[in-house]
C-alpha cells in the first residue's frame, strides 16, 4: 500500500492498482481518507475545484507518496478525485520515471508487456 501525505498528515492509502507504464502513471482507490464529504471540503480548502459533484485537486511537490517501507515514489503530478454522491475517492499519479516505475509497479509492467505480446507489438 502507498500512503499519500500532505503537511505531515496522511491523506489516505491506495494500492495504486492500475497503471500505464508507457506514460508513467499509476492510479487507484484512495481509502482511509475519512468521509468523502469531509475530503471534498478539504479539497476545496486546498484550492481544488468542484464540477457537477466531482471534486478535483491537482497534486504536486507539496504532496508525498511513500511505499510500505517508507520509500518515496517520485512523480511529477497527479490528482485526488472525490465523488461524494458515490462515496468514491481516487488517486492518480503521473510522471513516474521509468526505473522507479519498474521498481514500484512490476505487475503493471508485466501486464503491459503481456498486452504488447498479445497484439504482436513486442516481437
């Protein structure tokens, strides 16, 4: 599990279960983040926006993502997406450098390579 931290506070945890190695992105449900209603208000207080009941906060250098062993995951950008009506919260990271991507997300890389093999692009 990966923890999203802002100002020394854990905002939530995510398995970052989905990803795209080709563009260095990883995403997943963000749990342990309190209520989605409370998080949506926090998003607004940090400069996020709301459109049609979906709250979005772009994240960058003020945020830290660490793995279970406390190793920081480098990323250049991302977002927290909160949908209180559906009680859903997501975390997306972008710009994860290739060597670190392979280290932190080997299953994403393997699935990507298998999809290339299935289409004949990996030959």
